[in-house]
């Protein structure tokens, strides 16, 4: 959010895939679905499971299924990012990559606030709290065309609203990649940050963060777990950081992906350029701490069964 501060198949094949999914989710009974089909909420999980899975097999930002599945494509003004920039739904598109449909977030600028278009996709419901969050995200280090250098932020995070400055029931958990630096950093850096609270003006933040200064261009498996003891972050199956119980969430949150510019100082030129962040899937398993391997098995089972979407997470 802001600178971290410390303090297609045969019937037998379909049935086999369905059994695999059922076992991955607790070996509950499951009816097989045709490849590419979407399950109705509750059709694919064990009774004890509450799960959100989305493979992002949509056609456009205004695909009715996107809204029906609980997602909102942001259009309202405001932060984070460049003051006066807009959030533009049409810059959220869907394309084929590696045999899957992926969501593409495009952020554009020509060096002015009026020309800056940022992107965000988020769940409308704030119903996610403890458990496992996983997403496969493609970060990029440079725009495909135009000059590089803008201080872009590419993200996967959970968040709820700040009810008042320094309110102690605020929660936010971030993966934030800055390919061109920013917030005083000169180059590539990836932050994971767990927030307790903050005050916008004058700025004051209470959080804990872990960072690594290297390029993360390309596809990465991001995983976050929250239980009653700690917040733990993994990247590509490897432990990245663990944050203290003092930063655990008090209230449920939404799930978000966005891409935005910190400011316009990194590349002051006026030649148009755009940055891309892609998302392959998202998974949340309520109240269960999964290893990266277990989360990967769940995603594979959904895909083997042809299940593109499921949401059995109850409203708070």
C-alpha cells in the first residue's frame, strides 16, 4: 500500500480427476464436471472446507461472471499512487498463457497525472481472515514498449478499511514488488509487509516487513498463511519471512491485486509506456495452514477436475 516502516476428456478421465480433487480437499464425494466447467459454490469441497478458488477464465473486465463471482474492477478515484491518476477497468484483460487464461493488469503513463492509468481487482466481500492465501503472479521489470524507470508497484495483498487514524483493528498483508525501486530504494526490491495500523497525515506506520533486493521478473508462486500465532510468507515454495502475533488480523479482509505508480519522478519523460502484471489463479483455504506443496496440489486437483471457480467461504 505504502512504504513499509518497521514499528477436455473421457468420462473415466473426468471421474478420475473428480476423485483426485475430492481427495485433495478431504476425500469428500464430488461429482465430475466437464473440462472447463465451473462448479457451483460448495460443489467441490469437503464439508469441513471453506475455499475460494478462481482460475480467472474470463473474457473481459465486464464479463458478467467476474462480478457474479464476487470480484470488483476498480474505477473510483483515490490512493494509492499518483494524485490525480485514474483507475481504469478496461486495462484489466484476460489472455492465454501457458495453456491457461490469465488476468493481465496494465498500468499506463506518459509522465503526467492525467495520463496515468492504474489498475486494481478486488473481492467485494471482506470475509477472509485466518488460513492460507496463494496466487501465481507474473511480475515484470520493464514496459514492453517505451522508456523504463517508473516507480511501479505490483501486488497481491489482503486488506480491510482503516476506520480512523491508528485504529488498532486495521489489517493488511502485502506482497509488493518494486522493479524500479522507490521509497528510497534504488532498484529491484520485493517486500512482504504485515500491518497493525497507520496514520495517513502526518505519516506514521506500525508494521513488520521482510525484503529482498533482487529481480523477481517472471512467474512466481506467492503464499501467505495466517494462524493464531504468526503470519508467514513463502515465494516459490521457499520461506521468505515470518511476522509476529502482534500483527495478526482483528477483522476479515478482502483479497486484492493492483498495479500503480508511487510517483512520476522515476521516469520524467512524456513518451507513453505501460507496465504489465499477470495473475494465473488465486486460492484461499479458510482456517487451514497449508504448505506450498499442499496448496499446489489443491490447485492441480481443481484444474484436473475442470473446476474454474469455487467459493464456499461464508460471509462474516
